[in-house]
């Protein structure tokens, strides 16, 4: 009885999140009208060799998250060999069946809103594929977490943060409390301390909500799809998409601010995405879901990046 009920609830949650996303997308400005989920639904089942409206947007989506070679140029709306390779890379990362096809498990996963940071950072150019590819494969089989060379030096383990200008979504008291809790999760398992900068002082980390294009080359996209992004050390910027329906205690049609904050702080410290779906550093989160506690994979990742 219990497992069936939970499956049913999960199914309802997924359908609900897709429908709310659709509903909101329709109210957007015309240039945003073709939402990701509406074109993905139309693309499901499109075969290699066919052309379809929306395939170019799908390619851009896959390129944004690192599934195309760094030197790839995307022009056509054809389902070509390169798209097949990119889909295979995406399916391998998310541990789906690696079919290279637009099957429903692939399009459904793409519809779940996610962080704007790429899954594959600095993908290699198409001309030198094999060595890096096999290294990545091996790495992901050993551990799910990932990080690069960017990290804070020991002289910067006492980090300060402040709330920057931007869109006013929450009052300062609420933001302070949510972010303090989110920072605490990482402070508990590392040597980092996090303290709000005193008024007017500069800070290592700057947290703000923005809508659309906000000047860092990575515009937000209205409700759904991309929820937030943060920069790797020692940049310190953490941005939430102000157009989401945020909450500190989410209903079924809201995003949990603390869950997303814990994830983005992981990027501020230097962690990349993890393909372990239990991990905080997994790229996507279902609407309405609270996922606030670090998983063992996150703790292993941050300890590997900052060995004591
Ligand atoms: C992968 O394929 C198998 C066999 O067709 C199927 O039973 C399974 O549900 C598929 N898994 C996913 C994640 O789609
Ligand atoms: C945000 O979520 C709340 C709670 O479910 C809901 O009442 C409200 O209409 C939503 N706002 C928007 C803009 O979707
Ligand atoms: C993670 O994926 C596994 C296998 O696909 C699934 O059984 C499990 O429920 C997922 N866990 C979460 C938290 O989504
Ligand atoms: Zn992320
Ligand atoms: Zn930004």
C-alpha cells in the first residue's frame, strides 16, 4: 500500500510540475513563448535524419550544459550525428538508457527545472575526444561528485557574505535566516566559516535575485527551467531567478529557497554538479520539493576538494 501511494504522489508531482510550468510559460513575453517543455513534448520521438522546429533550441540547451564539444557551432534544425552524440552524453551523465534518441525518459528529465551551471565544465573540442572522455567516464564510475581547479585558499576559509542589490523578493530578515541555515550545512562539514559582512564593507560572497538579463552573460529565463546559478571560487556571486515562485516552506507550485541555496553554495565553494540524484549537487530539483541536507556524496566531494 505505502509504496504504491508514494509512486502515485510522485507521478502527480511530476505531472503537476509540468502543467504549472506550461501554465506560467503561456503568460510570458512572446520571445519566451515557446517554453522548453512545450517544444520538448513535440520533439519526443523525432528520429535521426528528421528536421523539426525546436531541435535548434534543444541543441542550445544541451550545449549550455556542456554536452556538445566546446567548439561546436549550432545552426541547423536537423537531428544530425552531433545531436545523437550530445543526447548520448546527456543520457550517460544522468544514467538513463543511452539510446541517442529523444525517448520519453530523456525529454521528461529535461523538463525538470534545474541550476544554470553546466554539468560538464569546459567540454573538450570535437577534435580531441577520446582521452578526456575515458578519464571522465572512469571518474564518474568511482565517485559522483566533481570539482575543478578553482577553490578558496586556506587564508580565505573565513568567508563573509552580503545581500546585493537586485529584485526584492524576500525581506532581509527571511533571507538572512534561510542563507544562514544553508551556509551552516557546509560549515558543519568543512573548515569554512560564513559571516555576514558588516554594513558597507565588501564581502567575499554576494547574494541577489535577478530577472532576465542581469549583466553577467547568463540571463535568467522567466519561470521554470533555470532557477539559479552561482560562480566558482573566488568569484563569489550567487544569483536566484526572481521570476520563480520562491518560498521558505514550498507548496506544490513553489521552489524551496533553502534547498536551492545549499546547492548554489556548493558551487561558491568549488563543487560542480553530481550525477547522484540523492546529492545536493544534482543539477535539478522538482517543484515543491525540500532537499536541504548534504548527502554523503556532497560531503565526500567537499572533503576531496579541501582535504584537511
Ligand atoms: C531502459 O530500458 C529498459 C529495457 O527497455 C527499461 O526496462 C527501463 O525502464 C529503461 N530505463 C529508463 C531509465 O528509461
Ligand atoms: C505562488 O505560490 C502560491 C502558493 O501555492 C500561490 O498561491 C501563488 O498563486 C503562486 N504565485 C504565482 C505567481 O504563481
Ligand atoms: C534516484 O534514482 C534511483 C534510480 O533511478 C531511484 O530509484 C531513486 O528513487 C531516485 N532518488 C531520488 C531522490 O530521486
Ligand atoms: Zn548547480
Ligand atoms: Zn547571474
